[in-house]
C-alpha cells in the first residue's frame, strides 16, 4: 500500500491511499488519521488534554458522517470505513477512511487554476454546497467551519455536469439540541470556525454577545455566502473578511462581474443578499429558500441559473 501525506493540521493527518479504496470497491480513498496514539491506559503518553480534544473532534466527525440523513447524501463526503490502525510502536491510531476527491479541496481547485471552470460549473458548485449544507441543517447540525478548504471537488457521475462538490471536515460541528441544552443550563456554545471566513457576530461571543443556539445556523449561512463569492470570482479577496455591511455591496459587484449570464444576476444577487446580511436576524436561516431562489418554478432538475449558463455555452 502506498500512502502520501496530502493535508491535515494539529489534530489529524490526511494520507492519500492508493490501496485501501481498492479493497473497499472505491477507485481511491484517503485516510484521515487522528494525531493520537491509544495504548493500554487509553491515551498513551503525550498531552492528555490535547489528546482528549482530538478524540472529541473525531467523535464529532463520526456523528455527522454516520447520520442517516447525511451518510448517503450526494453532497456530503462519504465515510467508507472507521478503524484503529496499529502504529510502528504497537499503539492504536483512530482512522477514518473516506472517498478521495479527484480535484482535492475547493480552495486548491480554485486557487491552482489548473482546470477550466465554466459559468455552469460555478453555478453547479454553489448549488451542490447549498444542498449539502441544507441537509446538514435539516439534521439539526451546524457545520461550524464552512469554507473552501472544507469542500471537496469530485468528478460528477452525471453526464451534463463536470464537477460534484461535497462538504467535508465535520470536526467543528455543533448539534443544535446540545447547544440548546447547554443554554438551558446557563452555559454557552462558541462558534469557532475560521476568523477570515466567519460571520460578523462570531467576533465577540462573550457574555451578552453569546450566540443563541437557534441562531448558530446563521453563522454557517454567512460563510456559505463567502463561498459563493470565492466560487464566482475564482479567487479569495481579503476585502470580504471585513465584518461590516460593505461585504454585501462587494458581493453584488462580484456577481455582476462574474461570467454568469446577465439573466441569472437577479437570482444570484438575491441569494447573496439572503446569505451575507450583516445582521443575523435578517440573514437566511433556512437554505431551502436559497435552493428555491436558484430554481424558480420548482425546476429542481433544471436549475434556471444553470440552464442560462448552459445556453450561453451553446449547450441545450
Ligand atoms: N477525501 C479527500 N480527498 C482529497 N483531499 C482531501 C480529502 N479529505 C481531506 N483532504 C485534504 O486535506 C485537507 C485537510 O482535511 P480536513 O478534513 O479539512 O482536515 P482538518 O481537520 O485538518 O482541516 C483538506 O483541506 C484537503 O486539502
Ligand atoms: Mg479542514
């Protein structure tokens, strides 16, 4: 078996594995190994606090990846296997095996610019990510760190579609029921995420500014709005990191200068207007509204935005 490190941070290391996928009847897989070694005393050596954090993160990944409403969803990264693998020192390393994304993360896919991405592809990717996040919210889960690094790009199995986007990295999820329970007991749940891609209300979350459990999904929807800008512009702009209401004005400019056809500007302007509201009360809480705005007249299998983009390519 040949393994190459392809990503990861302090809690996990991600390896591209050319062997495991074959055994599981998948073309290829990646192994996401927890940076922790379990021995006879549960966690062997090291910093017990840090190790516990890694195991908590792993548990959150498993809650989302095995959720009945998510594990088969087309726009959610698929868990193939969970196992303890043995390290060279005989300790156990908890490992998730997930299907490998052909084009890697959406961040790398956009920034590397190695592939021609058409207007239809951009609309498809926005639609896919919204559908995945909507399913996560319907499952009573807040993703907690929506950004291009946590979205994976696959080859689409559908003939009229080039790419398929799936949401991944469930290490920061918050279960809404748990957050409500915590709130009842006088506690507070923090939305950690990533500073640059987080919603404005995450900046100060202490005391009276704590984010209410029922408002947490709106942090995800703001970050989704920024993913739209990243996809439509094809690159990340530091100006979008400003936590003020100018971001929405910039967003409208991004839509208008994107390569989407003018006919779909209204839909995309409407959608970024729902997602990137500075005030979480005014922001979209239910992503079905966004999916409906992108597919007027219930044309669910033939997104108007996509249809226009396709028409522009001379592709009926
Ligand atoms: N299934 C996958 N296929 C291809 N690349 C992946 C896959 N999973 C993760 N990666 C790569 O590894 C990086 C880190 O993975 P992620 O699950 O986000 O872990 P972390 O918790 O370290 O952020 C991703 O941004 C991506 O570049
Ligand atoms: Mg990540």
